[in-house]
C-alpha cells in the first residue's frame, strides 16, 4: 500500500506555489500524492512531474469528469496516474431519495466506462451524506447495489466514523470494491454530530485495524485533513503512522517528519 498525501490538505499552499508545496511534501518523507484542488492543465502536470512525486490518483468533481474526459486522461498520462476518483455526490443525490441515488449510480457507471476506455481505473470518494437514509436504507447501500464492480471506492476514515460506523468493519464489508483510503482521525463531540477531523492518532479511529482490513484491496492510503496548520498536522500523522503502521508502509529512514 502506497502512503500519500491528499492535496486537499494543502490546497491553500498549492494555490500559492505548486512547486514549493510539492517540495515540502517530499521533505516530510512522503513520495506520493492524491491530487485534488488543482487546475487540471498541462502546466500543472509538468510541475508535478518535475517535483518527482508519484501520483496515486486524482480527485475531481463528477461534472468536470463528464465534461472533459480527454483532458483529464491527458493529465493522467503526463503524471503517470492510473486512477480517477469522483469527489462527491451530486446535490440532487445529497438531498434526494432512492431515485436520485440510483440516477447518480448510473452516472458513475457511465464515467467508469468512459475512463476505462481511456485506460484508467475509476472510483468514488464518499462523505457522510451516503450514510443518510432513503427509503429505509442507507444511501451508500443503494449506491453499492446500483453501481458496477468497475466502480471502486475510496474510504474516508473520518466520514465513516462521524457517521457512527466502524471504518474497519465497513472496509471489510466493501472488500474488493475498496481501492484507496483517506486517513484522518475523528474527535467526537456531543456524540458524533459535531465531530471534527484531526491528525492520525489524535482521535478514536483504530488505524491499525483499518489498515489490516484494507490490506490486499487498497492500493494507496492518503493522509488528509482540513487544517489551518497542514504541515504540522501532516507531520503528526506521519509520526503516528511510522510508529503504528510499519507493516503496511515503507518509510524513508531520512524522513524529516520526526
């Protein structure tokens, strides 16, 4: 499993200077990223290539994936990325019921076919919306039932935990549909209704159990957090994972994360 940084975490820094931000990521001892919140241009792709970072995947809004598959595929070819991840449910599916979820599932199926034709795997990244109920069932269960096996899933440990579900058990239930992880902790407040995310090891997520459940299925695990001090929090997560996940990741001995 490849350890990476999800660049939503450093989105403000990326907007200021992509090259410098990539260098700061490498200074943490991390050699891979899941790209998000960037302009999907040749210029961006070239700068990422120059940084030497491996790109495990890119996360993009579904509307853009549908509008410009050739441009997205060209970006992936330039950076050597094998996987495209749809970032979020449609607004219609967030607020709608069973019919809206099934319609969105059909859209994911079509996107998976569209990107497979361009040599790319396809996945969907969830939030907590999918654990809401529609027709007496979790929306996520409907989504799983209505999507083709080619539609994989990126499991976010924070959103699953915030929804009151054990992420390790959820990963086991998804099995081979899991292709990636977003690693971030969950600190509950007033139950989980007002929970907030945190660096790995600062909350209630059992990351060793999560990683054991995902072994053999997930090809990468990207550290992510919504933070005002992203590099400090990334370093904290890396220190935790270096101490608690050595059987899952190969860490550089010269990492500056210590």
